[in-house]
C-alpha cells in the first residue's frame, strides 16, 4: 500500500502547505521522465556515458557510470530537493499515491522484473537485501542453511550471522570443481544431493564473480520444488538468490526464475544510481520473514503504531527500511529501469553475451593463458576470469592498465584476473583489450 501524506501525517499545517502548490510536483515528475532516445544503434547507447575516453573500461560491472537518462533524473531530483527540500520530500514520499516516488520505482521495477510492485523492497545494495532476508528468516535451533563455496563474502556472512543468532547451521557445497568444467547437470545434482530434511533455505549466486560461472537458477528452483513436496509450509525450503551479476547481463526476469527471494544492487549491470538496490520476494514467501526496520513505505504500518493495533502482513513495502536517505538517487532508479526497457532487456543481454563470448574465445586461443570461465553461454555471462602463466592476477591488471585497459581481480582466496565487457564496450574495444593481453604475453 502506498502512503498518502494526508493520511500519514494528518496535520493541518502540512495540509495547508500542500494546497499552496497544487499540481507542482506532478509537473516535476513529468519533467524527470522525458521520452527516451532511440537506441537502435549501439553507438547511441555507448554515448550515454561520460567514461574517460582515454581508457577501455572492462570493469564496469563493479561500480557503474550513470547513463544520461539516470544523470538527468538525479539532477532533476537534486535541484528540486535543494530548492524545496521539505515540500519535495513531503510530496514525493507522503503525498498522494499517484505522486509517491517510491511507488514509481516499484512500478518500474515490476515492469522490468515481473511480479507486483509491492513484491519489491527498495534497498541500498545486494548486501542489505541479503541481510534483510537471512536475518528476517524465522529460524530455530537445528535448522540448516545450504549455501555454496562460490558465494561472495556478504552472502556467507549474512547467513552465518542469522544462523548464529538462532542456533542454526550453515553448510557450503561446491557446485563444480573447476569453473571451466561447470555444467547445468553437475550444479543441479550437487544441490539435490545436499538438501536435508532440516534445510530451510538454499542460497545461490546467479553469476559467480569468483569464476564467471552462471548458475542455472531455474533448474535449481525445480530441485527445491521437488524437495518441498510433502513438507509442511513452515518447513519448506526457500530459494534465495544473489542476482546482482545476472540482472541485466542475462536474460531472465527475477519474478520468473522460480526463486523465493532475489537480492540485487542496481548500481552494476542495471545501470541505476550508485547506492541503490532491491529485494524481490514472492507474495507467499514474504510471510516467512519478519521485518527488521521500521518502514516509511507502508501506511498500515504507521497506522498500526498510531492505533496500537497489529502490524500489517509482511510485503516489499513493509520490508523496505525507513529513514531519510539520498532520495535523488533512490527515486532515479526508475529512470534506469526505463532505460533498460528502451534498449530492450533481451537485446541488452544478447549484446553482453556476444561481447563476452568474443573475450572468452580470444583468451582461450592464447598460449600461457588459462581461461576459468566456461565458454558455453548457458553457464557463463558477463564476467570472464583468466590467468597468465608467470604473472599474478594483480600484475596482469597492472600491466593492462599501463596499456589503458581497466580490468579487475576477483576478491577471493583464489583470485583471477577479470575482463568484463558491458554496454559501454563494442567489438573493436574487445579486440583492443585482447591485443593488450597479447602484448603482455610478448613482453
């Protein structure tokens, strides 16, 4: 339920202010969402970014450069907040339902990711989303959380902290022995074999930033559904997905993957403002969580406090943490979803797939280079991990930067160099990056 300021604040002074500026905020909303440009040509998509032109950017998945529609939305909201901070927040957060800007973000997220707007909690990052899910689980002593050895630090820690509080346990299994050998059959079989009667959640990562392997989420969802047959509702296994490196890099809507919860920062592949994210939950799955923060996003939650009555049922709006935040960034998330829609989600994912297939093929053909990401597009995505014999990953990245190629290393105990082509790149830049690797080999 969206919040109406007249009901939320119910104060005469605020109502008087609202009547002084009828329709003003609606006009601002219309201004912040001008028609998108024609993105038929990939060069026009690339032109939306202000990246330094003297470098080739192959680490854009880490922290995004804002494209023009997102910059414009941020600038509009920032100017509006600076000019009229009280009125802007009052209208944008607590006024009519049609002008509620968090509602606008949820509608744009649902248009892009599927499901209903209220299935989406607005967060600041993947880290926050994972913490909201794992800490929100109603665990008890003896319950089991099943994760994988390939997940990021924040996924492991979110599960560990939740289990520690409840007296539950966390297990981690490898989905494959070597990234290059990963397959759908092996990954699904290992999850199937590891689920126990005490397992209450399976946590996976859609695309591993450690190896570049893409996990078959839909197939694992089918394994979890199979394990749930005959279980009582409270004992059903929930499938929790860290989806940040698959969202917008792989075709597939979060609400259609078969998972119960999907956590993602949106300041990576989705190209939304820095410091933003969302948590999608299936309607029936939200009931398995308890809220962790007071929310500003649900009127019934406020009214239950006012009236000393029972709080509302759990949902994306109830789960959204309250407190005032950098609204110019949060509200501009909607522009990023619409930018992706204007490009075409399937078309954007195909572009990322093709560019990174070019990266993988080029690296695989080089002597002294070991490719760790599978070449099969069914189990790979936008991150390509590799090694150069005789050089550490840090040395490879350093030498690429000397040649004006921005690459990265994977932040894990076993680390690799990474090249990641995105919508800011083109085939000619991929060729140039591969030439830089060959130059390192020849040096």
